[in-house]
């Protein structure tokens, strides 16, 4: 497991909050915020710190369709 310094944690928190705020309500209904956090942490654990790339990683995921 990766350890993050306070500055990085602040960036990650901001990225998560921003990604969640722009996520459409229909996706929020089917995507837990923790799933976005997991995607962000996974990429950050690989060394990524660019907020745009981290946010993109959070937003891209499986689309669940109710049929």
C-alpha cells in the first residue's frame, strides 16, 4: 500500500470531490464515491500526480445499464 504526503492527500481529496461533483446524477446512483476514490488511489499509487489525469481515471469506468 502506498503512503501519501499531506500535499498529495490534499490533491487526491480535491480530485475526488471535483470528479464527484461533475458526475451525472444517473451515474452517481450506480457508482459509489468509494469506487471513484479507488480508481484515483490506484493511479496515484503508480506515481501519477496530475489532477487532470487522476480525475479522468476516476470518471472512466464501467457503465452500468439497467435493462
